[in-house]
C-alpha cells in the first residue's frame, strides 16, 4: 500500500516538473512528523531567558498617500483599436481555450499552465463611488454621516490620513483612526449605540484627551489603503496611533486596535485605558520637546541679539568711517580752495603789475582829442577824488585798468619786465558809473572813452558786491 502511494506521488511530481524525494514522500505517506532540530540549552540560559516573556513591540503606523487609480485604462485611438481588434479577439479565444485545456488536464507541467495569479491585486468593491481627493472624500464622508445618523459633535478631521498623521506627530497627539464599512451588519448599530453615545463624544471632544479623529469609508481608495496597511480584518475597526518614544522620538506606532461591535462603556474603557497608559510617555516627550524649543528659542534670541548688536557696531563703524572720509574730503576741499585762492591772488597781483606797465603816461593838456575825467575812487585807495586826462581813442577798458592799477601808478612801483600770467582771465570787481543822469559804463560793452564819456566827465568807482555778482 505504501509503495503504491509513493509511486503515485512520484508520477505526479514527474509530470509537475519536480524531482522525486522518496524519503520525504514516505514520511508524508506514513504521517510521520519530520524530526525536530535538537536544541541545546544549559541551566543558566533556562533561568535567565527560558521563562522571560519579551514585550511585543507595537507596529509602526504607515504613512499612506493615495496614489492614482491604477484601474483606469487609457483607451487607444479609434483607428488603432479597430486595427488591432482581430488580434485581440484571437488572443482572447486562444487564452480561453488554453485555460479550458489546462483545466481538463491538470497533470500537465506547470510551465504549460497559464499563470492565474499574475497581475495587480484587485481593489475592493467601491459600489460605484467616484474617486475624490482626500479632503473631498473627508467632506463627503462627513456629509453622508450626518445625513444617515443626524447631526453630532464628533470632531471629524477635514483632511487626508497623511495630513492627520503628520499633525498628530507634530503636536504629539493621539490619532484615532475609525474605519467603517457600510455594508457590514454591525456598522449602523455601532455608530448609533457606541460612537454617538454622549460619553464617547464628550471624551473625544475633551481637549485634555489630545485626540485627532480621522474616519474613513473603506469604499474610498484612501481608506481602503489604510485598512490594508493596518491589517484590518474585522469591522468596525478602531486604531489608536501615537508617538512611541521607545522606538524613536519621531516614530508613530499603532498602540491599540479595537475591533468588532461592543457597547459604549467597553469601547470607551479600552480607548481611555490605551490613552492614559501612553499619556505619561507622551508627556515626557512633550516636556523634552518644550525644553528643546525653549533652548532653541533662547538660542535664536541670543543669536538675534548678537546679530543686532553686530549690526549696530557695523553701522556705527560705517558712520564713523563715512564721517572721517567726509571730514578728510572737506579738509582736502578747503585746502584746495585755499591753494586756488592763493594762486588766484598771485595771478591777479601779477596781472595788475603787468597791466600797470602797459598803461601809457598821461597826455599833455594841449594834446588833440583828450578827455578829462574826474573819478571818485574807493575808500581803500586813500584818494577821495582823482582827475586825469586820457586819449579819446583809448578803449573803456583803459579806465578800468587805471583804477585797478592806481595803487602801483601812484607809488611808481611799476615793473617793466612783468609778464602776463598764463591762463588767467581778469574780472573787475567794480563798475564805473556816471551820475546825472546815471549811466553805467560796463567794460563788456566796449567802445572808446571819447564815445562813451565825451570830452569830460565825472565817474564814480562803485564796488560790485558778492550778491550782485551772483545775480
């Protein structure tokens, strides 16, 4: 009998493409369990580790970001689809026939069987619900929940699961994940009798509970992915996710799972015990984070104060440097102006000496075309009135030069070898004015003395003030 069973097993293995293993097949035929590996253990290991039960580490909470629906098929262009229609029909006919053939002859090698397990996993039935973004799905769930069970005080999180998880991680709060399946028989009674009970709503809304409630309908893509990631196998399903300091300061773990229907007191007791048992750890993390934030804020304030002080020092140094530069520039300007004034005075003195040497002697009284002019000189020349004869054909500039050089002409200190200064344009700081009627004989207007004054005249040397010069 055993030999017949072994022979049948060997034949099946041969047609399946596997090599026979007589020992294993014989043991299987006789229902003899395989020998267990020998375990060596001494007394010390037994006392220390034999009866020690290691605490089960909580599962890490996955961060689910909904992906685009992979079941959406992009339709090819109409002409291309029409062209490949015969090939598509032949492929379907051949695959159907081959599947039927493999079903009728199951003893064929595995290489000749169609792979029925290949392909992407199928999603759950969504009952024709349109796929929306996480925020829109949350708004739709809240609206459907209120339409079905009436208004309530549950603080539904108006966003996606990933956003709720990030917020709980950032604020060190408990994320209460509630997954609902409207097709489940116990969903309606659980919501009415348990979830919407006053004590449960009060506890969830209590700020001291530090709860963020995220609810999902498994008919939606995001909630379905969350249920698969959390290994949800029974509805209604509730999971409590919180920061787990024992693993990492930023790790989010599933610290409790509450599945199946139950009364409000039992449900609330499980949730409250889970939160109260984990609150102490979160309090330590909050205190540590607060201390870190305080140190960071203090360090930032110190850095800001240092930067402000450094900026003030830099500003003072800049102003001081600019003031020093401005003072140096002003000193340089004054020095240049003083040097220019000295140079101008030297050139003016040289011009006066040169011009005095160019003035001819006074003509005799019987000289033809002589103009007799009486001039009231300025006070600094110490001469109240000067009378002199000039040639009528001399220009009006000769009168101005006589007044300008009168000091040298009076003292007889005229140097004949003085040259005209180069690059100097002399400007007279006075004007000659005739009274009754008042006539100003400007040097710029030109003309001869005889034409401008006549046979004789009385002129006043009138100084030009600075404001008049500017005007």
